[in-house]
């Protein structure tokens, strides 16, 4: 289940049980998911608010993110996607590079 913050629309997606429960093993698995969804998951995983700048909201991500250290996860995202991160007192914003 995913929810679009802008439209408040809820979408049900089929996925394997292993993918759905990967967070228990310290991983997040995505298959062509919006960057906003990844940011929402990271906000829950690290208790740091992650947001996506308007210019990066159309980016999509497929892959596995290991949830070890916050800075390592951010570096991996910056390597996988054309994004950079900016940290402020409000959290971390992912912006298009």
C-alpha cells in the first residue's frame, strides 16, 4: 500500500512477502517506485524527515537500499539517481542534480 501525499490517493501494489518484510532485515526493496515514497520510508527508518524537492518528484527508483547508516544510504541514493542531498534543521531534502 502506498499513499500519494499530494493527492491523498492510496494505491495497492502486489509484491512478494520477502520484499514486503525486507525492512525487518534492514533493507528496503523498490521496483519503479516514486522517490517521494522512498523518502517517506527513509523518514520512518531514520526518524529524520526526508523530503523531495519539486524538481526531483518525478524520479523513480528500483533497487535495494541497505539501512545501515543514514549518511551511507544517502550516498547510495546519490549514486543511483541524479540527486543530491541538502541537510537543514528541518531534515534532509533530495534535489535533482
